C-alpha cells in the first residue's frame, strides 16, 4: 500500500508540474504513469526535472489487425517543438533518404547507390574526396556513406551526402514533405554560413574510370527563417578555448524536432502509414538496404571493417546501451538513428523482438550538462545520459513484453540476413570522427 501511494504521488507530482509549468508541452497520462514504475535513481531524477534536462519522449504503440496491417498510437512526455535540442547526427537519416531519392529522380541509366563517386572543390573551405579505402572498390558511393553514417555515425559521410543533395534541395524537400520546422544549414566541418551555402562539384564514374554523370557546384540563394531564437546554457568555450560567459546561440544551426524525426523513421519502416507526401521516393531495394544498415551491428560488417570491441553491438543503440550492456537481448533488433553533441543525446528507434513477437517505436532526447558550459567536453553522458536512456528503453521494453495484443505481428518483413565478418588481414578501423 505504501509503495502504491508513493507511485501515485510521484505520478501526480510529475504530471501536475508539467501541466502547471507549461501549457504547451504534450504529456499523456499513460506515459507519465509508466515513467513512475522505474525507481532507478538517475532515471527518476531526470523524469522529475524535465525542464532541466530538456527531456522529450515519444512512445509509439503498434497494433496489427487480422491481416497484419499496423496501426499506430503515440504517447508523449513533455513533447514541445519549441524546446530546442541540438540534433547532432540524427540529421544523417534525412540526408541518407534524400540522397537515395535524388539518385532515383535523376533517372540515369546505370546510376545507382553503389556507383563510384568523386568530390571536387570549387569554393572556400571545400575539400576533395576521390578515394575511400574502407569501401570494397576503394571509391566513395552513396551506399557506402549511408553504411558509415548508420553503423557508427560517421561525420564525413554526412557532409558528403549534404554536398551531393545540396543545401537548397535538402530544405525544399523536407519542407515539401511536411516538415516545415526542420532546417539543415551546415556540414559537420568548421565552415562559415556562406561556405555552407556552396556545395561541391560531384561526378559519378564507371568501373573503367569513365564519366557517367557530372553534377556542377551548387549555391543556395534562399534565406532561412531564423526568427525563433535558440540559446542554450550559461557559457561556452570558443575556438580558442576561452570561456564566453553567455549562452551558445544555435539559432542558425541544424534543427530537427523530435516528432519530425520520429515520423521520418516511421515513413521508412512503414511507408504506407504516413501521408503520401511524407514518403521518400525509394525503391524496394532501397528499403531493404536501409533496413539492413539501420539495424546491422558494426562488428558484423566487412566494409568498413570496424573494431567490434570499440564499436560494440549497442554502440549506437542507446535504449539498450549503458556502461555494462553492450549486447541486445536475444532476438531483438533495433532500426534506429542516434545523435550526440553539446550534452544532447537523441535516439529514434523501431524495436523488433522476433523471439517474443513484439514491436514498438521509442524516441527521446535528453540534455546532460550540469555546469551549463558547452564545448568544454564535460557532459554527463556516462553518468546520466546513457543510464537514463537505457532505463527508459528497459521500461518501455518490459511494458511491451507484458502488453496484450489482439493479434501477434508477422515480422518477417524485417528479418534480415546480416553479414558475417570475413577473416582477412585488413586492419580494423578505430577512432572514427563521429
């Protein structure tokens, strides 16, 4: 009885504090109640202080009918698109989708995601990339960039896809697909806003080195809407390692609200579940490719040959990863994308348990920077962020294992035959820039 009273008190405290303090954030009663059931100390500290941790959560229940058609119901905790979080590497998901879409829309005979590419430079700050020794044929390709971006969240792969699609086309496409509050303004290298408006010349070459298609350098003349100010923290370290005693300004930086991120992932995993305009123009083979590398482990992959110890199974699976959990439960695969930077940790996942016939989606972002200083590399990723996301993942996973369903899902569509690591003399890849 005392335990029940404590849970009810915590639930009321969290629910009422959110409802009173903010009228805008969305919180569902079921979501608030579920979060009271896990009494882990770190977990409860974050849940009770959602403003401090800029916490936002979306839990998506998936139910199937007798014909295996899925339906979706979202439950929110403190969801508010006005609460800025730095998206970091989660923007690699839309860039991968737009890169595949662009290849399909070019409709050039012989041009596909595996075609070799070369990047030239044509403006200040740009760099060339003609080779990629981590790929099977030694050349970059859209397929290889996507693999690197998904498997270990490689930054160069994102920047090159940004250069291929182009700043103007990226933002026009995302807005047209129903994501007007999303913006992609920069690569993941230090460049000025003007330099980021310019993107490199790109060419696709055949196996014999002959030119298949050349894309000229591009420029985005369109202005961005920076009317909503986004400042975080109380200070930051600048490029000269000097402390600036004012919030860091993210107003002109990348922005991808959590709900938009969740919808993009849902549009990939279940394209028919979203309006037609939100779907990316992908082929059946594109979807199979995306499913494989959204869920494959780095240690299963041959190209690139990542160090499976450093880049362990749950390395980019935050809801199943903390300091002691580096493997997923038997039968579980997670199709997801994560991001981490400036104290923010974000993950959107579609979780499948083939053994227990369970599926659901879970998305969350949390900010762990107690001193309020950004760029000082003193974030509580290991002591707060990862433990919290792991506990959140376990809370929802256990709830899903116990949740009754009218029909058990047929999950064969997501069953992948993954790679097996070859035994060869190539050195493993460590210390990726991500």
